C-alpha cells in the first residue's frame, strides 16, 4: 500500500511540474488566423489547445508547418517526461509461520523502486 501511495505522489508531482511548465504560444492556421493557446494534449491527428478554461480540438493538418513541427517535438518531449526510468526489484519468499505448503497464504513478496 505504501508503494502505491508513493507512486501516486510521484505521478501527481510530475503532472503538477508539467502543468507549471506549460507556456502559451501563438498558433497559426493554414489560412492565417492566429490563436494564443497552450497544448493540453494530442489525440491522434488532433491537438487540444487550451485558452483559459476553454479547450478547442483542432486538426493538426490545419495548422502551419512550424506549428506542426512544434507539436511533434512537444509530443516527443512529453512522452520522454511521462515515462520515468524505473527499475523494479522483486523478491519473493514464503512465510514460515504457516504449516501448509503451497498455500497462497504462505507466500510473501516485496518490491522496491530504485
């Protein structure tokens, strides 16, 4: 239970850190219209742009070539930041307090994130 709690704290911290680094950018559509927004997420061929508390889903292909490149770099950076380098060591053993062998109750295990 402690490990799950620790993992949740780490994930929440990463999300807060990521959200605090969000910066607004001027996005330009292929027809020249502009929008000052932050990228909320990318869903397939669409980008969700956040303006204040509103979010707009825009096809990536409707944005300028520079914005399309920026979105691709943003996706790479976000993916790199969201997948932490973790090693998990798992050890298992049996609980000697049980007389029955092979019972699920006599197994114990632990793991640590390193």
